[in-house]
C-alpha cells in the first residue's frame, strides 16, 4: 500500500512538459477510456518503465492536476519564402477520469477545465480549443474561465459540424443515396453540434426528426426550422417517432457509449460524432452504415514532443484530429485569434462555410471515413491520407491511404 501511495504522489508531481517561449494555440482535452489514459501515463513516465497495474492507474489519475503534457506543431500547405508555415502549441490534459463524466461530477470537472484553461493562459496561448466534454461543461459561458488577458477560447464546434456534414454527404454519395429524399434523425439535437447540423442539413433533406432530453429546447429549434419550411418532428424518447430515419447523426452528450437507437431504416447511414462515442457496442442496427464523424486530417503534418502519435490520436490514419481541436489549429495558422465558436445556438451555414474555407486553405480536410471495424475507404478514395516525409510542412508527392 505504501509503494502504491508513493507512486501516486511521484507520478502526479512529475508529469508534464516545459512551456515553450511562444504558444500560438493550446488544446484542452481528456481521455475517453482507461486504456487511453494508461497509454498517456506510459509515455509521460518514459520508456523502460514497468506498466502500471490498472487499479493503480485508477488511483493515480484523479490526483493528477491539469497540465501541459506535450508540445504540438502543426504544418500548413501554404508556402512562405522561408518554407512551409506552421503553428506551435500545447496539448493540455484535464485528466478527467473516464468514469467521472456523469452529471454527479459536473462541479469537479468544471474546476478541472478551469485549471486547464489557467495553464493555457499562463503559457501565453493566443487561442485555446476546448475538446470533448470541456466545451460541454463550459456551454459557451466563457465567463466561467479565469481572467483571460490576451488568450481567446473557442469550443471548436463549428468545424466539427462542418466535418459531420461533409461525412454525411460523402457517405450518401458512396452508397448511392439521394440526400434530398432522406429522413434525417439527430440525437442530441439541441446541443451546439446537433443544432448546427440541423441548420445545415434541414434545408436539403425531406424530413427532420429531432431528439434530445429537454422538450422546450426541441420545440424552439423545431420552430426555427419550420419557419424555413422544413418538415420537423420532435421527441424526447426515440421510440416515439412514427417514421424510420435513413440518415442519423448521434451527437448527444453521453458519459459512455450507451445509446440504443429506436426506429431507423435497416440500411441507414449513421454518423457517431460523440466523444465518448454515443453508440452502444450492443446496438443492433442490421445493415446500417456506421462511421465516426467530426474528424479532420492535417495534410501539412503534425508533430508531438514527446511523441504521442497513436496515443493522443487513436485513429487508423495519421494526423487525424477531432474538429473541435482542429478549429483552434486552423485559426492559429490563419492568424485569426478570435472566439470563433462561442456556445449553443450560433452555428449557421455561413459560419460553417467560413471555417471550412479557412481550414482547407491550410490543408485541413475531412478525414478518411472509418468505424469500429476499420477504414471504410482505401487510399485512392481519400483526398490525402498519409505522408512520406515527417518534416513539418512537407506535402507528399503521391496519394496513399492513411489519424488525433
């Protein structure tokens, strides 16, 4: 017992990295599983160490205060006289335990996000992206964060919506579906991401089904869409819907992968855009085409110090990042240090178009599609999915298959 306590104290004190002299962006996140948390701790403890037992990891993690765990450098495809442009930043882990995402831990987790934000501010980050539950906890109320000086925050949700919509369009094209004839179901429809997807996709589908916990918010969103002539149904219970959806977006704020969908078409296209993932492994959806949404890929390259490739970016492709974090990177490369995504209800098609343009200008595109079983496309189908040269800013000369 004494050795275990000593290990907890030593690990909690010593992990982290020195702050660089200049920080363009910071990324605040947390791990969605104990396996991911264990891998992060293993890198921070250094090579050659005996792996910590699972029970010890669960003892240690709640004691670790939010801190910067690695430097991140991201490249742009835009060329300058001195070579490829890049931006330097930090990844700050809030060390929220994966089993403490429920409502009972809201106050504790808000404190962790505030401390992570304080780390970013102290480092002098010009723009900070709030990843995963960090943005959900703050809900766009940036007044909950410490005094910010010259640091701005973004939830990153606008670029997330952009990549979800692009993924839906790409899957429909691959499956030969006509999106204009589709019945669209959005689970978690009144959240920032869900409502943004509704505003972007409702005008181009036949019918929209909205599901969320709070009926009044559902009714307000439905009224907004109906003013534009959209056919809308709402329900707090998925089983209440009278029609089967053939395109589904799962964007609910769930503490674990526990969602069991109700009435959907046997061959529906399903986008799981949750973090943690929404869909329960026990969900039976016949021949549904499931993919993980909201992800983009940095074609200019990304570098971690220490090397967290495959640990922080747990995807089957290199240099893939969640859109919420990518938004801060794209804005840093663009030198637009502003709170682009500010909270629930502000995501419009115009804002999505704007952030898509900014991201694409620097070589940040929709990531290759995949799900729990692996990739859904090969290298010939993807815009660019890998790089041969690890140096920042080098763009590959050929297209190959290839993820954060």
